[in-house]
C-alpha cells in the first residue's frame, strides 16, 4: 500500500483541481491528476502557442511520458554527441545508448509534437488513459489568484474556485507573487539564444552537413563565449534541424529588449553576423534558416517555497532555469508525475490540512532535483551562484550530473529513496547526492563528457 494512504480511499469523488496554463507542466499535470480527480485547465491562448522549435526530453522525462502512453514515435533518438570547435575541427564523437544506460530513450522532439501529444494523451476519452478527460478551456486569461479561498479571477471578471489551484503559468507567472508574497522577476543572465528550425532538404543536399541526419544526436560547435547546438527532430513526416545559438548579449548585432520581453523574432542575417568568427560551413548552416527567434536567457534564484494554503507552483512558475542542461520541460514533467503520485489516494473528503501536507511533501521531494537543475544549468553558463553553499546544491561533473538526472524512475520511487536517505544517514538529500552517486563503469565509458545541450 502507498505510504500516502492515510486519506480515505472509499469516497468516490475526486478533488476539483484548476490548473492555470496549458504548457508542458499544465498538460502533464492534467494527465497525471485526471486519474483520480476532476481537472480543469485554463489557458490564455489557443493551443497553438508552442514555439516552432525543438525540445528534448531526457531519459528521466521520456521514461514518464512513455509510461503515460504519450506517442512520441516520430521523435528521433539521441544516439551520438559530436563536439567541434567554432572553426569546425572535430574534438570528439561519442555514441550513446540512453535506453541501455538509463532505462529510456533520450528523445529529440519537435515542440509542437510534444505539446500535441501531451494534449492528446491528457484528454484521451477512448479508455486508453485512466480517469476522466480534463476540461481544457482556451482563451481564459487569469489575472488574479486568491490563495485564501483557492480561486482565480479571469480577465472577464469570472471567478472560479477549486480544492487545489496549480499554477503552471510559466516564467511570468501571475500566481507566483500570491504564493511567495513577493514579485520576483527573472533577471537577464547576460546571454541570449537564437533558435531556428531548418527544414531538412537543403541540409541533406549539402555534402558538408548531410551527416547530421546519418545518426541522430547532438552536434555542438564551441567557441570561448558562444556555442551553436544542432540536432534533428521531425514533424508530420518532415525532418528538421533545430539550432540553438547562444552568445553573450553584448556580442549580439541586434538589440534585445531587456526590460519587457525575452522572446522575440530575430534576424537570420544578424544571427550569421553574430557567429562570423565561426567557420564558413557553420555560417552557411545558420543561413539555411528562413526565420529565427531570439530569446534572452533569464535566471532566477531558487524559491524558498512553492505553495501557500492549497495553491502550488509547478514548472517554470516554480523553478525557471537557464536552458543549458535542457531540463526545464523535463523537470516540469517530473513535477506532474510527483503530484499524481501524492494525490492518487486523496479524495473530496480530505481536509485542507491534509491537502497542504501533501503540497508541502511535494515541495520537499521536488525542490532538491529542480534546484539542482537550476544551479547546475547556471554554473555551466555563469558560474556558481554566490549563495550556493548556503543552498547546499552540489555542482557535479557532467558524468555524475547525467547519471543523477537520468536514472530517475518516478515520483513514488524517488519518495521511497529519499525516505531511506534521510533515515540512514541523517543528512539532507542534497548532501547525499554527490556522495551517493557512483557511475557504473559501462556508463562512464559510454557517456559523453559534455552534457550541455544548448
Ligand atoms: C532556448 C531554450 C531551450 C530549451 N530547451 C529545452 C530542452 O531541450 N528540454 C527541456 O526539457 N526544456 C528546455 N527548455 C525549457 C522549457 O522550454 C521550459 O522549462 C518549459 O517549456 C516550461 O513549461 P511550463 O509549462 O512550465 O511553462 P510554459 O511553457 O511557459 O507554459 C505556460 C503556459 O501558461 C499559459 N499562461 C501564462 N499565463 C497565463 C495566465 N495568466 N492565464 C492563463 N494561462 C496562462 C501560457 O500561455 C503557456 O501556455 C528550453 C528553454 C529555452 C529558453
């Protein structure tokens, strides 16, 4: 029987749960919580808002979404990492078999594919997914949350109440300030990233670049303060190369509005100009892009708290992170899985205090991993944060980082493991991380020395 079984399991009614935000975190949470509860998702836009770019799910997240039945069969698998200098000289090529090493594939998804398939899985009503399909309400913009009576107000004045309010409303969350009692703005990190999705045809026809499609994986071109990362993805039967080209803001040839926006259209000509020190072949690859986005990469200190009363933050609303480990979406998926586990035997007879206890447990179980990702992403780009020692977050070498991240099984297993760590060693989970990771020799030999994926 589950450790979390003190709630009544006889009452048939689930809780009424409102999720604000229909991004990766919101849809994933709708999927796991529908198994027991009545879920409504409020999304401010239509469902086409996911940017045309790629997002990879590491084995930790692929393991979960494939278990839920999300169809990512179109996504290529990460099987090789190739590292080059910015001048194009190959430094290393390493084959990987993530499924053998960590129990699940590392999937290179088109963002629209991931989003659509999460939505299809969360809303399936053909008996393939347990529970009742959530209501997905589009064009519903939340302007305010009240954490005292667990309600939200929409921009048309409608007030909606729930037993649990889940804020999955991203890095610019309107609910975050109600939960933490402060307004935190994710600060510019000093770096920006161009993102483009290039149709495969010109690349397959280019003798210097066709190899990108031979074996799918991650291709990194590194100079001192900037890098280009290219990987394959597919959407509706068409192959693409996804490119993320990151550089310091100060070396951008075009301006980024650092006050208001961190996501805007960039210029392909300016992108190529920004990487003019790179080899002519890399500049030609970049110039195959028809359009590109320019994201200012933002950073935020880890929050000390993710919930108040019966309202909880998840995904980027709780733990926005720099993208250098490629774990933001994957951590949102882990959040969703943990919520599903912690609330699987809670029903409408549950007291407020039981719900709050579970949300506190959610925070205690999820904070170490999400914070680990925030801090290790940050240390790759900007160095270790001044108060890292205080936070107690270990900054690990890439091999241990990969092993720590990808051996994750699921929320239930993690909760059981953490209970044992605390009991056996009387030490914090974070203190235990570095000490407890032993990378098996077969993984150590095969793992790429570089896990930075943007
Ligand atoms: C350059 C870059 C590359 C990245 N690459 C990867 C990668 O390879 N792998 C990975 O795992 N992660 C990656 N990430 C991170 C990942 O994209 C994010 O962590 C993830 O999308 C967060 O999902 P979310 O659902 O929490 O937030 P979001 O995706 O921001 O979704 C929030 C949703 O809430 C809605 N919303 C917001 N406010 C309101 C409101 N007031 N009312 C109603 N609805 C609202 C929004 O419209 C949106 O649909 C990358 C990020 C960047 C910047």
